[in-house]
C-alpha cells in the first residue's frame, strides 16, 4: 500500500491528536477508522484503481480521510478547493475527471458524482500500468491556460518516510496546491497536529494561533506584509509560535526585516517548491537572510545562464496539456533567476517578469521593496510596459493604506524612488488602485 508507512506511524500514536477542527479533536485512531469507512464508500460507489477522481474539500477531517483512502485505492486524484468555482469546469475537462467526491467544508458532509467520462492519456496509462496513485496539480494560468502537472503520488510521498519534528501546524496554504498538501503530509507523517483554519485574514490567523497554541505557520510573503500592516499581532498572544516558513513568491527584504522585529524569538525559514517538482529541503543562511540552500536527497540543482535548473526523483511525469519542460538530461528549467554564493542561492525573480529598460535589467521585486518602505503604501506590484524608445518602461500599481491622502502622493513616491534607485529603475507610470493586489492564495498577482 502506498501509505503503509503512514498507517504504521498512526498505529504507534493512536491516542495522539491528529486534527483539531471546529473545536473538536480527532486522534490518529479515529483517522485510521475514518479512512477505512472512506475506503468502503469508494468501493461502494464503484470507484476502481486508476480512475481519475476530483476531490473537493479543505483540510477538514473527512477531506483528509478521503485523500488517504483514494491514495490507498491507487486513484489519480485532482484536488479542488471547496466550493466549486466556475473556473474549475475547464480544469475538470483538462484532467479528464471521471468521478467527483465533494466535501462541504462547513459541515464536513460529503457527496458523490459520476461524470462517465472515459478519456485516456499516455501519462495516466503509465500510472495505471504501474499500479501507483497519481496526483494532478494545476499551475496558476496567469499567462494563459492552466497547465496540468501529473505526478506519481508515491514518489512525492517518499520524502515523508524520514522522521522530522512534530509540531502543531496551521494549514494556511491551500488544499489544491502542493504547498498545502506538503504541509499536511509533513504534519501527519510525524504525528503532529493538523489545524485547518476557516479564515486566512491576519486577525483570524492571530486569534487562531493564540487559541490553539500553534507552533508552525507556513505563509506567503504577501500575508506577512498584510499581518504587519494590520498590527493584529499586537492584539493576541502569539508566544507559542516557534517557526514561520515562507515561500510561493520572493520575499521583500524589508518585509522579512520587519517580521523579524515583530517575532524575535521565532525561527524564519525560506522554502522552495514548484508544482512540477514538489518542495525541496531548504536551509536559510540565517533568519534575516534571503540566501537559502536548497536540494536534499532526491534533488540535484545547477545554474545555467543565471536560471535555476532542478532534477528531482519526485518530478512530475509531464503536463497533460503542454509539451515536456525538461532538458534532455532530465532537468526542469524553473525560470527563476538566481545569484549564487557557494552552496547558497538568492532568488531574484522570474525571468518572464524581468523588465528590460534600454538594455538595463530591472527586477520588479527590487523596486517593490523600495516602494513598500514608503509611508502609506499597503501593497505594490511593479511591471513593465512596452515603450517605442526604451523597449520597456517600469510601471507600478499601489494600494494605499486607509486614510492616506491621494493628492500629491505619486510625485512623492517617485522622488523617494529617485533617491533610492538608479534612474532607469524608477517607475515612469504609477497607478493608485482601490482593490488588493493579491489573489486567494495570498500571493501577489503580477501584471501580464
């Protein structure tokens, strides 16, 4: 069974709390029992190994039990966040979903739907012939149709056989992304406590940490910036926190520095992962440094023309709807521009986001970090716009903090930028916006 090692761990910790959801505790004995009931439900609905099953849910008790049961049944699993969204229908077609299990995250009740769709794909055939479970994850699709990455789930689970420290963990990252699932499997493989949250707003997260004595908080840099601006951390006792991990997007140095001042006794660790590869082991040079060592068992890294390339045993088999992105010798070209210092790298940003101004390179994250330090700025996104003379010019969208006077603000920001940046990096156009510049993953939405 692909998850036999997990069940062995559960059986050695039957009375330990596995999940706390809606103020109720569920131990590992319950999880084993509930998984068996989920397996019986799956069999009763005629879901056979190798079928493609969409699993709608979140990190609720039944969502977790059904996920484990589908892995044990060697299904190809396509996770979606509850409730169903209009944009999901295209993804259901791309993934050739045959069956659906929908778990209501408010009640943890579940229902079943059959699509009757039987469309083969060579990548699915590889999983079915190997009698292994699969996982399909979608890219964000910000620059076109979302790409569906197909994984051998058993390879992604392999790293969780190595024992790590068990912590009380907030499942902040989302259900339909490997970052969220990685957090889940890290927690239950070490028989820690999974703590699903109903809200991902700063006030609610701080209340959640205080109430449940959370030790590990995996978040995005965007969320940390919002937490700083909200000052919610001042209204709650967050002394239980031991570790904050951050990833999914580059961290502005100013945001990391402010976060370290707010949480001086908390360890900060940068993470690195991709939908196509999984999450790599990482070690920050120090809590206040953006230099990080990545890799670990099962991963090889190299840098070609300043772009990070990674070979991974846990790499996806390929995309359902796009050509293979691997080099001839098996490396995935990440698209991340990096600097290198010995064994450590610093991620500068995506090559696709680099702005070429008259032959000079501008990294949006560098300009954003400067603008974020200007009083009254809540969020900022920097991007390039075509220009007949320079090729591109630097532009910015800014969301102001409440009560900030708009009149005269843009000239002041430009003057501040001129004092802290080379001339070609200073935004030519600045637009004040009224809506947040991040999506439901609390990740910056970049201009395309």
